[in-house]
């Protein structure tokens, strides 16, 4: 479909205008295309060749609009690092409307009344990171927002204590941009009518099977608890850290949203912190399930006037056990083990592996890729040759071999499971930094190459074999800022 044939539905205008602001994007100077995703184009039926046109760049840059589009920003509140902020909102993101089930949004499109002290802009660095990571997470099977295109510019952007940078805009897609913080804001209005309206809206968009069902509001909450428990288990199993799990960054549809100082684990560290602002480790790797549960408890309190809060909190008690169940299922797949043959889900084996990986200073995802490609359990050198401290991991590998033999696991069958679960390539921060440094010199080759790798991480990419190797120690587990 041509760009001028696409038609959007601005369904958020069902709400009173106090819950959003109609706003005009502020175009960047000398905007140019950096990259676009054919996979994401398919989601809204956009012809690929349209992305090569000036009209497409102007569309992302806010100079022209799709049919029926009236740009707007949403208001929400949220708990940031545990402290309630009564009004936040889309400070640098502008909503363009909905095509099919996908809500379009441009991030870095200019000031809104929710920008607070911000400038409404996104820097090239953070835009590249979100663009590639959105697609990488999807390819791993992790529920996420998507990214369709990325443009750069000559517009100067300033950040404290940093050199002048240039502005960029990501066109991102989501089946919902409603957050736990959105419910917090509506609840603080003491307006039950609008709170119910928001619930109906979320159910219509993300839980349509609950429309017209008895106790639909409570059931929405129960399903969100289940979705979030599974989502966080996927983050944990693949070593992903979100970095800023504030309630305004938590989706009410069970998606990964708002990529900021995220990271995939390099060397395994249970207490790893990827956000240097997170001094106390609130959003550390190991704390993510407990923060997610805390955020869901905040949502339960926000719904107390329209739901039976006691029932919501009772159901929330299942969150950790549900999260652990999903986590162990995925970790068993990563190990090629049939969970049905293990009465205890191999929980001790998994926990001992995490300890061994941390002690050995082993690159987390590289370990699983090497394990996937073992020819036999008689020679572990392919793994151990890359490990600085071998003893603990060697002991674990012997125990793993023992369990495989005890459960009479077939190596061929194991490898089939593992090859569908363990990617050869994980997008690490040092890779993204390489792409960013090239892009700052107007070379976008690596941005597009990393997009290709991100979208097909289980495939061979012979020319990028070095990205399948362990991260060098000098680049491992570096902390990032919220503007990263």
C-alpha cells in the first residue's frame, strides 16, 4: 500500500481532552533516512519502496500526515525509582493514530506539554539502540513494541555533561501504549467513569476476548499478571535487563516498552546493574521479577474503586511462582532438557549453572550457543577454552552430563530443541556502540547490518562471525545512562 493510501484511526480521542494534548510535531533539520524494517512495514501493509521516498522521511519528521491523523501526546503519572510523580506523559513521543491493531508513534518528535524540563528530542545514539533492540527482542520471541524506521538529522541536541549531538526520530509501533502509570493518573482524578473507560479501552485493544465477560476488569488484571510473569521470565532466561522498570515504563498489555539503558548480559552476574543512575540496584538483573510484582501491586491499588482489590492482591501472590515456572521451562529448553522427565524441573541444575557461570566469568549467551553445538559430552573444550576460571563450570558440566544420561536424553533431539531456543547472535551494547560511532560519521552500514542480525539471530552470518564470540572484558557489563 502507498503511504498516501494508509488511513489511521485516532481512537484515543474517545477520552476527555484532559487526558491528552493535540500537538504538532517539530520537524528536525535536514532529516535523512537511516534505516527501515521490511518486517515492520508488513505489519501496517506499507510497500517497502515507499520508505525510500522523501515523502516517507517527511512523514516521520512530522511534515506530512497519514489520512485522518491528528497527532497527540498522552498524559500519565508513575512511580520512578519507587517515588510517585503525579504527572508525566509523552514528553518526546507523539502518537499518530492506529492502523489495524498497531498504534504508531514517533519518538523524538518535539516538545509537548508533558516534556517538563526536557527538549522533546531523542539523540541518535538512543534512537539506534531502541530501533535495533525492538526487532531483536521480537526475533527471540519476547513480547515487545516494534520499530519501523529511523531518521537522522543535523539538528543539534544537548545533554548535560556531553558533547553536542544530533537529533533522530524512531517510528515505533505497539498494540498498546497504555502503561500502569496511565491507570495511576486516571485513578488520581477520583473519576470512576474515566477509569472504567480506560479499562474498557485496554480490554478492547489488548484483551478483546474479555469484552462483555462477567468480571472483565478483574480478569484483565489476572491475565496481565500472567503475561508479565512470562515476559519477565523471558528477560531473565536471555539475560536481558530493562534498566528502568518504573510504573510509567510498564505495559498493561504485557509488552517490553520504552528501551532506555537496557543491556543483554555479557559475563553473567546475578546482581548486574546496567543503569548507572540506579545506585541502589532497584532495577538490577536479579530484582526484575520482584519489581514487576511491585508495579502490579501499584496497579491493583489504582483499580481499587472499580475492582475487588483483595481479589487482585490474592491473585498477585501467584506471580513469583508463575514467573519461576516459565523461567525454568525456558531454561530447560536452553539446556536441551525435557522438563517432563524432571520432577523438580531441574531447578538445582539451573541454579548451580548460574553460580558456575558467575564464578567462571563466562559470557552468558555464548555459553548456551557453544553448548548447543557440542558434538558429544566427552569434550567440553569448546566452552572451557573461553572461560577464565574453569573449575566450577567443569564440575557443572559433569553434573549436566550425568543428568542427561540418567534421563536417557537423545543428543540429536536435545540439539533440535536448543537450536530453536539459543541464538548464535545476541545484540550486545558494544555492537550497538560500534554502529553508533559509525553513524555519527554518517556511515549507517552497521546499523542496517545489525538490524539484519537482530531479525535473524539463529541464522549464520559468516561476515559477522566475530559478533558470535564472547564480549571482551573491557566492554563487558558496562553501565549506561537513561539518555543512552
